[in-house]
C-alpha cells in the first residue's frame, strides 16, 4: 500500500537535503555520539507516552518500513485469549514511517533500557536503524527500535480494516482500552504533521467511525 504522497514528498525532500549536507562523516559523528548516549525510535505508544527521561525529542522518519496494527497485545491492550492489536514495523521498500527519536543521556541509558525491555516484552526485539530528522540539513541518526517480527508468538498479521477496528474497539488490557491506544497514537502523529498519518491508520479510523457507539 502506498502511504500518503505528501508525507513521502516531505521525506524525500529531507533526505535530499541530508544527502547534500551530510556525507558519511555525519553518520560517523552520530555513531560516535551513540557511544555516549542512546537514541530510541518511537512509532507506537512511545510517540505519545515515552515513559522515560529523555534529553531531546526529534520528529522525523525511517525509510523501508511501514507501521501496521499486526501485533497482538496480551500484556497492555488485551489479555491472553483475547489479544488487542498494537503496531509493529513491516519491511516495505518504498515505505516511510514517521515518529520521534528520543535522545537519552548517558546516565539514564541503563535504566531506560531496563524499562523498555520490560515494557516491550510481549514479542518485541531490538535492532539499529537509520532515522532521518525532519529538520532540513540535520544528519541521520542511528536509533534503537523495538520491533515485533512475524516470528514472535503474539504476531497476528494482516487483516481487513474492519476486522482490525472491531478488535481495537472491543479489547481492553492492563494498560487500558485498545481504542485509547489507537486514538492517542493518531492524535500524536497529527501533532507532528497531519499529512503524515499513515494510510493504514486512516483506513482503520474510518472503519472505527462506522462501528455503532464510537
């Protein structure tokens, strides 16, 4: 599925500027900085509720990945036997996913990782990816991302928008109603740029609007 064209155009413009102003030396500088601090990419609940101390929050995007409500949640927005649906990242060559990169100061890195490892224990693992800040001319940042791949036991995979919406509307877990997660995420993405809300989320939002009582 092709994401919002305006959003992709904005991403392309930022990348073009970065290519002109930041060569491999810029990435090396970021790698050096990573040895002292931690950068975390938030694309789900971390967008609106980081839950940890951070020194800086930078809006921007990652390429080659799309946000999808394909991960089951039995520890936050659902329960065992009745999982809710939360987001994960899926590889797609032309994909763009917007969110925030959080810079964690060196003195808070270990506590932050312990916190996130526990918070994301329901099927998420970490990897390093490249994040492009929205600010023109700023160098790419190497970020840690928590992602749930299809190999994890809570992975639900693709479904029709109406089926995803029905699950989101009815599921509740220890962290509250699944629909609160969805609404907070959409609202937070609008704060970054309303044109950069994923088409996938828009389809689910439309499906939710068609359900009675919502």
